[in-house]
C-alpha cells in the first residue's frame, strides 16, 4: 500500500524491520528556540532508539510536504503572545486553515504533537492546540497522545516522560503499519497508556479561566486526556517528603537501577582553542537587528528604603519607531565576575582570549548550535552567547555526572536527574535558581569539558522591556522602568541581582540620580553616556484603541504601570492637538507599597489626572498603616479597587465596548485581577461563574481584554 505512494520517501521502509529504516519526520514551530531545542533533542535521541529522524522548521515549507507524507510526523509547537502559534508556524497554520481543504485531507497522516506553553499566561499551549485540532478536523490520526508542557512549572516535567514514551509509540506505529492496513485506525488508543504510565508530569490548569478556555476551545477528547494525565501522574509531593535532603546531600533511598539514567544526547561537539588574536569583538549586534544607543538619563524612582529599587532609563533611539505598548529587546552580558569564576573553575583562565573552533564529532547528525560563533574568543562566548545563569536541565546534570570524580557527588547528580529525584531537582535546582556555577561550587570534583557547556547551555536571550513613554511626548527617545531584581542568598547560592536588571543598574551607576535632581554631567553634557544594544519588539495588540472615544480601563501596579505611562503621554498630546475630539473615559488602577517610597511616576500621574488625560486615577498602598481615620478594610491591592468600582468597570466593558489592559506580575496579580473581573461580570449580568468565564473569554477574543504580564 504505502510503497506505491510518491512523496519524500521512495523506499518501502514500513516493510523493513524497524531497526533498519524506521524513519520519521520532526517539525517544529519555535519562537525563542525552546521548541527547536526540544525537537533537536528528539532528533538526537531517535538514533539511540533505532530510528532515523528528519527535522525541519515549519517555516521551511519547501522542505516537507504533509499532503503526501507517509512517515509518522512529530510536531513540537510553542505558544506566543495571546496564545498564538509562533511566528515560524504562522504560514503553516494559514495553509491548513484553508477552508477549501476537504475533511479527509490529512487522513493519510499519523502524528504526535508536543505543545509548549506557560500556565502563567492565558490560553495555555494554544499554539499547539490550534494545530492539533485542525489536523484532527482534516482527518489526521494521533499515534501518541498530545503532551502539554508548562514552562511555569518546568517544561521537562512533561517533556521528558513524553519523549520517553514516544519511542514505544513509534515502534508500535511502524510495526502496525508494516503488518496490516491501518489506514483507518486511530492509533492513539493503543499508545495513550504508554504516555500515562510514563508521565510523571501533571497538566495543570492554574486558573479557572484556563479550565474554561480549555473546555471552550478544545474538543471533548482533548479535555478528557488532560484529566487522565493528571490522575495518572506520579505523586510528586509524596516523593519530596521522603527524598528531601539538600542540593549536595544525597538520601540513600534510590536503588542503583533507578540511577541508571543514560546520558542523552550523546556528546556531539568538539571544541578547540587556538592562540590567535580575537580582538575587535563587540556584542553580537547588527546582524540580528540590534542598534547600539546611548542611555541619556537614569533616574531612581524609589526612595532608598523602599522594598524594591525602581529605575527609569531614557535612551536616545533617534529614528527607531515604536508605539506605546511596544517593547524593546535589550542585550545584556553575563556578569564579568561570574565569567571569570567559571573560567577559573574550568581551568581555562589563561585561555580566555583564545579563538574557539567548534566542530561536530564524526558521525554526528546533530548541528552546531547557531548561537556559538566560530572563532569568537572564549571569554566573548561565555559573556555574550550562553545563558550561564540558566538552571541546568536534567540532561545537563546527567552529563555533568559523567565528569564527576567523587562517588558521592556523582551519585547525588544522578539522583537529581533521575525520574524518582524529580522533586529534588525541582526544589534544589529549578526553583532555587541554581546555575552551572552553583553546581560546580557544590560538586567540587566535577570538571566538565567546554564542549559539554556548549552542548547544554542555552542561548543568552535578550530581555524585553515595555516602553514607558510616547514618542509624541519624547521625540527620538524611549523610556523604560524596571525593578532591580534581587535573589536573596540561599544554601545553594550567594545573594545576587537579576542578570539584566542588575547589569543595567551597574551600567548606569555613573549617571544615576535620585528623583527630582539634575546630574552635573547632564547639565554640562561632558562624560560619555553608557550604551546599550536594543531592538524594537512591536506588540501585535497591546495598543490604545484606534478610536479615542473608546473608554479604557488600565490596571498596572508597580512597574506594571510602564506601558500606561506611554499610553497617557500619547493621549495627553492627542488631546492638546485635537481639542474638538471626544475622548472616552480613562481609568488607571495603580498600586504600590508605600505612598512615600515607591509611588512611581507620582507627579506625572497626578498631572494626567489634573488635566483630564486620566478621568480616574485610583491608587492603593499595600503596606502603609491605615490613615488617621483608621479606615477599616481599606483597599490594598488593585483588584480591591476594581471591586469598589465594579459598576463602572462593568459598564465600560459590557455596555460601552471599552477595553481592559492589565500589565505586571503574572503569577499572582494578573490571576487575582482576572478572578475579580469574573466576579464583577458575574454580579453585573447575574450569571454563574462558567458563563462569566465565557464572557471574559469573549472579551479576550475581541482583543478588549489585553495582558502584558510576566513572571
Ligand atoms: P505587596 O508586596 O505589599 O504584597 C506592586 O508590586 C504592588 O503589587 C505592591 O503593592 C504589591 O503588594 C502588590 N501586589 C502583590 N501581590 C499582589 C496581588 N496578588 N494582586 C495585586 N497586587 C499585588
């Protein structure tokens, strides 16, 4: 049957023993490289399991043809924005969404899909789900249950067992294809169990809204799968109570066989250091669309005794265009002191200026990671290209164990990356923000080769900051505001600041001034300003409504107020320029800890309220003592004020077709605000929670409930 078909593969591999020629196709849709690296890992592991895998990005449409694809296909799809498929998958999605495709268009296709998402954001895994449900509609068959991995709790919790179960599912697929005509059999039933047996991860839906969107957006079978996975998963909490020790200290509980975890992927890089000059290197910039710009101002917005230090920056961006609501990517280097320590620890300090040459080991089908430049100096690569602060993935921990001399250290590393040691890995590595250097400090007999770092450390990613200005008000400039992130000392590592915010704070220290003062050099314009590499990152949706008469409600406690400062500056200028126009009501719900310590942008916000740009400025203080009047139950958080103004908020959203914007912390604030919104809508419309959820989901669909949130 199959050999008669044309397509990418002319060989009748299904009738061969699967060890010989079992070939499948991996397609990934990646936004920031995670789906790609997982796809590449599957590709590498395939060989170990006797398969041959071809791998392509979904955007390379000329390199694959699903219309005649007879190989099983494994999709790895991430999610971006408001639950959208990644940019690299957009064309593909448009293609399969074509309404003229017949319902059996993909009836020949057997596939498995791994969806990546983050339950801190709305529309969990929706990128993968969109593709999955459309493929189902067009008749494609699952040969393995879809996995939904959550970056909020650690992708590997689902990804690792999902990949582990994939090999058996593929074997069954190949053998059933070879032995009988399975054209009309959905293979997912016989392999779902395999996944459930392996799944130590839970598919968690953190908020009710997620559950609701899940119910609304998914087919029934998908939501049933979600439940099945949850109930079958290993009880991580029970494990943690018996296993908890410390990062370093092993609990001799696991049997030797439990520790028998193979190192995957096998090493594939060979790194050579050449004593040649590598002078003249700067940051990896122009080719990726970055621009080096000056930081013209840096102002500390908070008092010295505030809980957090907030800093605002002004950058000279001359002709780079942006709209309020857009963000900018900022390139930041790893800390010089950490790079030095790493070089010292790896015994490479004297070679830091050597040029690095990276080659693939013989017979390897892997690829040299694109983010490692050829001939860059070692110091440059460790400073600008690799995320040395990232928590080492389990595969990395496993590989490190192979280069650890001391037997109890080695055992502990093996425990941490074993399936049974999952809870320990989560609490001592992932949740503790442990990085490679911390592990090397804790395990002194571990001495990995450089090639291992290059294989496992991810690309150093730029950090995105929302613009806190409008170019109408500040031509040629953009402002950002951020809190200097502080990680307190833990047994696993010393106190430290966040990579980018800590670097920026140090970088601008020579021009940093307290609020309300002018720095001498600013008046005289003498000292050279610090510079930074930025790249505009336009937001698809987080913008003011085009029609200024549409009312808006903005919710942004803390530095979440940033984009709204941009919105309001824009509106202030538009009002000045067009006094005849009608402007809708404009509400801002802001919150901070202390009125006198961290009321960010206080003067500017009061000016907006005074001149009518803001019709309502509603501020709460979470840690101030009650006022002299001793008001009981005063609002402490933005959502309390939302409740107090429930009638107005409901009427803006439900009657006046207004928009609600939420910016700031995803983990707590955005969820609580969402819950409050459900209550407000439920009460106003006298409907139950599920119907309120549907209404809120509708607001999201209409892009009238927009979030710019981070965790
Ligand atoms: P807290 O630190 O006193 O708890 C800006 O960060 C403001 O957001 C602070 O006043 C902070 O209060 C508050 N905040 C903390 N958790 C919040 C939540 N779940 N919802 C709304 N605001 C919150």
